[in-house]
């Protein structure tokens, strides 16, 4: 089968031929129907050799949906032919945190060598993939796989982040979304679906600001040196109750700190390498809570799929064949993909390969 793999540190990903995997006891084999491309993949491929934590070669892709193709011994929870989404942050499955469905915060996964697909374990950018347990599969119930693939991270991660701030997103409040990319454009929709807050979207790209307006942002602003002042103007000088930074660079975190209201929330989702000073007199208004959430829980993925099935959440996507995936990563790095890039592993490329 074809798979997109990161072969050596510092190299570009390549399409290679590898054997079709076989599911072991308790595992499930999926025929992958769609897989999302994420900036996290680019971040992983930028790490130097001395910091690289995963075994190579590694099949990429931590956003995946597919059809159950085969079952390992003992699996009864799903059947061949079921269409499912893959919950990515795998945990030990035995601790209290995992029992609550919050495997994204499992305290034992790293020590046990349990790694998410595409981030240590073989991922979804392949024609077939093995999922370690049926508990990590969420039924699609007829949802379009192309729409569903981004929901497993680009939808789940902002949903998890927004849920934590729901008590502050009351009528008359303001939420700021910094970065309207794969996650940010879904965050705008989630804020509109879940809250009555005014949604202000910031980005350096006019095209992405247009996307933000099209999916429900009340206001859009260029993310520049004047952005925080404009947010304060829009809020009568008080600032936004919630600021969600989907970039996480020094410049955007500075905007977040200058935009948030007293006792507001600053949530850092992006992995742009910036830092936020927290502490008395550290630059944040009094009472501000800062957090850096990770992915989301299994039950939250069920919620996100449900929102999409109700028509309240829609991924803006551009699709690629598996042969086009390396070039798509280059376009993602250059900021040329508006929304989410999605690879269809069984799609025939334009060249007919």
C-alpha cells in the first residue's frame, strides 16, 4: 500500500510502498477514506535530531477516518464496513483519567510508550491503518468522510478549549480568535454554535479573514500592531473575555495579552513557540487565567461529530491524492491552504498514478 512517511530527520515527507498492516488481538484495521494535514506535522518535521522523540520512518497523519476493513481477535464493538473517525490521543485505557474519556491527559501514556497515530505510531496518511482499540473509534453516522477527518483534531481541539471558557462567554461578552486556519475557522463556528458571544477573528491573511466572515465571525481584524487597540475599541475599552490563540507565536501572544479583559481567559492552542508571562505584574490584567490545552476527550469528539451532523460545523477543505501529499505539505507551510487540507488515500491523482 502507499503511505506518506517521514523517513529521516530534516528530509521532506515521501510517498512509499509498505505492507498492508494486520490487526493484532483487540485491534482494528481501517481502510482510510480521508486524512487531514496539520501544522503540527510541520512542527514535528522541523525538530532537530537531538530532540526528535519518535521512531523513524513514521507514517504521518493524526486526523483520520475510514471504513472498518478487518478485526483482530476479540473485537466485537465494531463490524466490518462501519464508517468511523479515529480518536487520536491514545492513553493507557486503565487509569482514572482514561476512564473519564480524557485520554488526552493520560499521565501514563508517555511512560508506557503509547503514542498517537501519526505522532509516533503509524498514522492515517496511508491506504490502511491499524487502530489499537475500538474505544478509539467514533461512528460517523453518514457524515461525509472529507468533512469528518478535520474534526478529529481541528474540530476537537478548539471545542475542548472553548468548553473550558463557556461560563465567561455570556450574552454581551466577546471572544477573540487569533489565526483563522484549519483550527481557527472551526473555532469561529463553534463559538457561534455554543455561545452568544461576539466573535472577533484576527489573521494576517485577508483571504482567511474572508473565510472567517463567511463562517460567522462578527468582526474581522488584521493581526498587526494595532489589533489589540482595535479589540479594546470594539469592547468599549474593557477587552475580550476570552482570547483563543491558534498561532502561539510571540507576536500573537502579545496581542492576546493586550486584548484580554480583567478576569478573562487566554488560551494558547497554537504551537508557534512563543511564551506568555504569567504572574503578578507580568503584563496580564488582574485575574486572567492562562492555559495551554491539549487535543480533547473521547466524549468531546462524539459531541463534535454530532454538531457537524446537525449542520452546525463545516470544515472548509481542499482535497489531495496521496501522491500529492508532500506538495500539499509545502503549500501548508507557505500558508497557501485556506481551511484544512485533506488527503484521500484512494483517490486517483491527476497523473493517473
